[in-house]
């Protein structure tokens, strides 16, 4: 790996960690950078999952006071996330690189579209008792499906999770973001175990990205509490569309 490639990965890692802490979608950046330095798509996806863990941890610690107030519900979602992430990661290892590469732009586009629609999909502030009960049942089911996606394709997991949590969970943006960050740790940890067992991780590239993602993750929470949500959402949508277009034309 050249010095230029290492610098590119470090910068991409920092930006990715910050974006993930703010709104999700930062894995788009690490996945793209890893493919640019020559890793095959499946290896880039697996390595990107490893690189994101420190950012998820630091941003979760910054939201720890929020998580302590909702820890029971978060643990239920974490349990179904373990199962879903394992299934998704196993499915990825069953594919070859050309098959997975053909799916990448569609996965990016779908995740970006779902995130863009998030403000219109969120539940209304006042819910009936029946609706609240329905959300308590649907939450683990939807999170299980989201975790399958996260285990299969790390890029866009945060975007998709914020959107689905907005559909099934109550609370403001920061409560949803805190939950998303914690569940991202769970999904990524399970996927990493499967990918490492399958021998598809680029460990040197991950080593370069890990400290950068950690720094970016903590910095991103500071930005999330100060930057308007509309601006954060617009930035993530723009990144998602740009990368989807890149992979469409690249393929």
C-alpha cells in the first residue's frame, strides 16, 4: 500500500466516522475509498465494517446518557440484530465478487431513497395506545430485517436504520441516533466475526482507517448537536446519490 493510498484511507475514515455519527451513511465513503485502492467489492465491504467499529463506539459513548434512559428497548433490538446480522453476513460470503458488484449501486440507491423519505415516514408525535402497541411489536421485526441488510452490506446501514427506527420507535432525532449507533456496533461486530472467519478482510487497510474513524465518530456527535438536521440530511442524500451514480457507471 502506497503512502497516497494510506492518506486517502485515513481521510475517508475520518469523514466517514463523522458522517455516521451525524446521520448515518458514512460507510459509503469507506467502501468507496477501499475499492479505489484496489480491494475487491466483498473484501472492501468486509474491511469497511471493521473500520467502522471505533466510530460507532465513540459516538455511542457520546450519546450514553440518552441510551441509559432507553436501555431495555435497545437490548431487545440488539438481540434480534445479532441473528439478522449473522444471516446477512453468511449470505454475502455465498456470493462471488462480480455478483456482489452488480448489486452495489442498487443497494446504495435504495438506502439513500429510504433515508430521504425519512421525514415523511416518521410516526406522528401523538399516537393512540393501539398504535404504540403495534410499534412495540413491529420494532424488533423491522430491526431484524434491517440487521440482515447491515450484515450483508455495511454501506448505508446507518441510513436505513435511522429511517426504520423512525417508523417504529418514538423519540426525537438524538434518541433515534443514539439507538442507531449502539445497534450499529452489534451488527458490525457480528459481521466482522463472520467475515474474519471467511478470510475476506483487508487487515492492513483496516488498521489505517480505524483511528481515523474513531476520531471522526466523536467529532461527528459534536456536529450533530449544532448543525441543522435538514443540512445533515441533504449532505447524506447527496453522498448516497453520487456514489450510486459512480457505481452504476463504473459497472
